[in-house]
C-alpha cells in the first residue's frame, strides 16, 4: 500500500512538470491530493469503508444482540412461569378428581382422589386432572315399556281419549310381561302360569359413587365435548344408552315374577327388586355408578282391552269387598265370643277366689274358736247359733215371728202368698243407685 501511494505521488509530480497550473490552482490540487492520500492511508474494509464506521456499526449490532438476548430471556422466564402457573387446578363442589401422570392414575389409597378446592399438578402433558361429579343425582326417565304416543297425543296429556289401534304394534309399542296369577308348583316341579301385558313408565335416579371405577369403565373423554357444551351433559348423554339397556333387562327379569294385580295395586316392592337387580348388573361391569332410587310410574293395562279389564277390576273389587266384609264379621263374632268367654272365665275366677277366701276365713275363725270350744263347748255352740240367726234375720227381706196358739193345743203357721209389691229384696235395694 505504501509503495502504491509513493508511485501515485511520483506520477503526480511528473504530471506537474509537464502541465503548468496557476499558483492557486496548484495549491488547491495539492491539498486535495494530500487529503485523498491521508484517507488512503487509513484502514479500510473490503467494501472500501473506513474502520471507524465499522466500529460504530459493530457496536450497534452488539447492542441490538444484547437487548435481543435480554428480551428473549424475559420471554422464556414468563413462559416458564405461565407453564408452572397453569398447573393450578380447581376441583368444584360436589366433585372428586383423579390425576393422570403420563396416562396412569397417580397416588395410592385416598391420595388418588382430589377433594374440592385448589390443587397444583404438573401441567399437561406430564399430568392431567380428571374431574368427576360424585354428589349430583341424575333422574333418568325410562319409557321403553310405554305404548307409542304421537306428539299431539303427548301434548293432550293423560286424559287423551284417542282410540288405539285394534292390536299392539311391537315395533312401536312398549310393554312388559307379568303373570296372571301367583306361581304354583306342579308335581314335576316346574312353574306354570298365564301371562298378561302391562304398560309402565319408570324413573331411575343414579349418581357416580366410585370415580376410579367410573373412569376406567365408563368415562367420557374431554375431546368429545364441543365448544359451548357442558361436560356433565355430554357425560349423561353418553352413558344413557348403557343405563337404559341394563335397566330394561332388570325390569323384564323382575316383572315376570309378579302378577298383574301386584303391578296395578300393591307394587311397592317391585321398584326395590328392580333397583337391586340393576345395582348388581352395574357392579358386575364395575361401572362405579350407584342406584339411588327406582320409581314405578303409571302402570296400566293395554288400551285395546280397556272395557274388559274395567269389568274384571269391578268384579275383583266386589269380590274383595265381600271377602273383606266376611273377614270383618268373623272378627266381630270372634271378638264377642272371646269377650263372653273372658267374662265367664273372669267370673269363675272371681267366684273361685271368693270361695277360697271364705273357706280360709272360716278356717281361721274356727281355729280361733277351737280353744274356747274346748273349754266351754255349749256356750260356743250357742254363740255360733245366735250369730247364724242374726245373719239370717239381717239378710231376710221379710221377717215373720210365729208364736204358738194358746188353748187350741196345736200350732198353726199361716203365710201370705201374695206379698206386698212395695217391699223390695235387699239385694235389689243394694244394687239400686
């Protein structure tokens, strides 16, 4: 670079020897050449820029990179904080939650379930929280055994007078089979009975009792819940077909053991039997669902035989009324006979006690008189005689003193048969108030 600059200066000097300039022009020319020479002596970039300009650009780039790294660190810290903060989960009232760690339930025993409140878990995809409502009771109406009704018939309510078809249509009409009479054992040991058709509606009330079993067997994935939908509503719709199928099977199995009279009149034990069988089926598949209550609603006979069934019911009611009246009369008669018998038994018992007490009193009396009798027997006998006469006279209704007739030499006693009606026996006087 120095050699090139020196050559440049030499060439400029030779040029001044050949070309003549004015003094002022020559001075200006030399000043420009010196300035260019000084610039040529400074370090330059491959593009030809001075080094001081490169230092300013490098410092600016370095400062920009430094601030970029600072902002990036802040963003990373914020993202990590948000990631950790997203691990706070809330379990609502009436809910229990399971924590899945890489797809498996975390914890042992009671620690596997999170109670209502605020909890922290590792954010997804490390851990995931599954909330399951356990205290909410759900009512599920079952109309599988009810006859078909059009929307217009349903709107008219139970007083609908629409005439049904001549026969049932098994494709549309639901019904249940019951026995006509109580089961009777034949000599061969088999059961024989006619069957009847009954329409009925049911109401099943259930709740989730064991969240872990429910999650393993029946749980509905959150992905099935669309925006704007509530998970609990989607869950109910998802498990409803399963519950209806199990309930229908329990009803069919239970109702066949009862008569149509049991269903139409005293059906208090039938829902309990259906609920018990339904719970057994749910436990068998480990569903984690508990049957809270089963209710039988509006059992009725087929509409096609309404008149005949009404006549049968009237005759059955009259027969039952006659049987009830006969049983009532029998109870009254038995009660009266029992009352009279009890009176007789009581009177006999009282008389027995009176005789015993009298004999005991006489025995005590004679025991007391025995010493005196041994001393003076005639005096004691005379006293006993006088006491007897006094007792007789005291309790006699009428007293008559008979004196012997003088001068006739004979004794006569005259008694008036027609006594005075105004004289009442002492016993009746004592009984009168």
